[in-house]
C-alpha cells in the first residue's frame, strides 16, 4: 500500500478533514495548472451518519464511489452543480470528506476565466471551487487522487494557525445529528464560506 493510500485508509475521517486544511488541491487543465489551498471541508461518516449518502448502508449507482478505497475521487451533483469529495477508509466503509472552500494558489487568471467572479466569491463554496478549477463534470469520479490530472499535493502545503470545528452547512437530513461538528476550517481565512468580515485575518489569511 502506498503512503498516499495508507493516509486515506488508516486515518479517522474527522482527523483527516483537519489534516487536509492547507493541503494543495491541484488540477492540470489543457490551458495550464490551477490549484488552491484547502481552507474548509466537511467529514461524512458513512452508514451511521444521517447526512451521508450511505446512511444505513444505502447503495445505488450515484454513491458507488463512496464504497471504493480511500483516496478515490467522488464528484456528484448537488442542487444542480458538481461538488467534490475524497473518499476515506478501506473498501466498503463509505466515508468521505467534502471540499468546501479553497484559497487560490496557481492559475488564478484561469480560475477567473472559468468563473468570472471577483474576490472571495471565486472559490468560497463547494460548487464554486469545482467551477473555478475547471473540472469537467463527473468524468474523474472513481479515479484515485494520486493519479491523473486531479491531485492532492501534501508537499506544497500551508499550515493553519488555528483550526475551527463547527456545524455542517446545509446538511439534508431530518435529525439534528446531521448538523454535527464535522465542518473544519482555517480561522481567519477570507475564503471560508461563512466567515464574517470582522473575523478575517487580512495579513496572513490564517496561516502560520
């Protein structure tokens, strides 16, 4: 098993969600490389999690990638727009992490072409970041993050000064536990989806 696979199959999902903050999400497009530092994500804990697509062991064509090995790409539509998860845990344990927001790193001009929005609105939401990176629909679903054009780069990462855990945003489930403290974000980063202007760290964006 590679170091990459071991990370995604042997680390608890909620811990991994915190560890991913500051890691670079990269996409190699035909026009060049685009990337951003992960600043917000959400953990979904599988069959016992009311907000998971795999709650109670549910399986269908849409969620089959969740049952693949940790490190698998999972792209799917939510409210008509694509969002991006990384699958965690070994085969058959359908847990995942949703990427909620990025701070742009490389290729910001390309991102602005893909999503012509100024400022924080460029990548401060799960569908926004997929659009800004230029990821074309669900065609990479089921592929591994350590192969192909969409990758997670642990070597060119940043380190948060403080990580905040909070309730999920917009979880679709009837029980209060669906909104549990499974959202993690970099305190003070302007690209966090729900940050107030008064909380923004304008100098360092929350990085060490």
